[in-house]
C-alpha cells in the first residue's frame, strides 16, 4: 500500500513537472505570437490613422473653398443691394472663437 501511494505521488509529480516544462517551453512561442499580433494591430491602426488624416486634410480644403465661395456670393449680394441672411450660430461662434 505504501508503494502504491508513493507510485501515485511520483506519477503526479512527473505529470506536474511535464506540464510546467511544456508551459515554460511554449512561453517564447506565445510571446512571439503576441508580438506579431501587436505588430499587425499597430500597422492596421497606423493605416487607419493615415486615412483619417487624409480625410481631415480633404475636408479642411473643402471647407476653405466653400468659405471663399460664400464670401464671393455675399459680396455679390451686397453689391446688388441685397443684404445676405445672417450666418448660423455655429459659424458666428467659429468666427469669434476659432473653434
């Protein structure tokens, strides 16, 4: 009976040691996989950020062009003796604060 207990304990200890060794051996591979996943996520986010920046540049350019066009139309209206309508509050706020 004593031998059976010690055999079971030895088997359990060996199984635990094998399990720990497997975890230790897999750790570098897991870190490499995590690093690769991180790099892929970072590359995707950098691409998204670049796309967003380009969209913002394009929208700013569009808004500037629109502002010049509206200014020209407003000037034409005033030259013709027509007072243009007041701009929306958001535009007045932007002109006042720059935000």
